[in-house]
């Protein structure tokens, strides 16, 4: 009986988590965009590359945001400036080396400013 009670408690907590998650997904703001396909993401109001990369359905690691920046460099000029309804390509085939390079860039990017393409971002896109 104790096992059954614990199972019921766990299921109850799971249902609460599902309701909370549904509420979060329905709100406007960071993380409320959605994947339109396995390799695309539609930006929602309040999203940033950091927030998007951190989502479990994308990379599950916010420090991998440079992968999104690189995959969308044709439509994103400044990594700090993306727009609602913008459809981003998600690079699902990034190698461990590319992920390591993206993580290193995110950790060492330095100061940034909205509306300015930082030299470190230019170097990252150029392969440096």
C-alpha cells in the first residue's frame, strides 16, 4: 500500500508540473516561442538567443547560443537583437568541437552592446 501511495503522490506532482509547464508555455515572454519543426524555432516576444539555447527542446545549455547565431548569421546581424516571429534554424548536427567552440565563445565574449556587432562575435563567425 505504501508503494501505491508513493506512486499516486508522484503522479500528482507530475500533473502539477504539467499544468505549470503548460501555463509557462502559454504566457508571453521568454521561452514562449515554439519549435515549428525539429530544426526551426519561432522567436517569441522577450526571447533571446541565450534563453532559446537553454531550452531543453533546443540545446538545453544557454552557453550554446553562438550555434544559433552562426546558423542564422544571414538573418541576425547583432547576436543581441532578434525579433518576434523570426524563424531561426537550429543546428542539430553541430559536432562536439563546434559545441565546445560555441561554449568557449559564450564564456569569453566580453562586454556587449545592443545594436553593435562585437569584434569577438565577428571573429567567432569567421572561425577564429
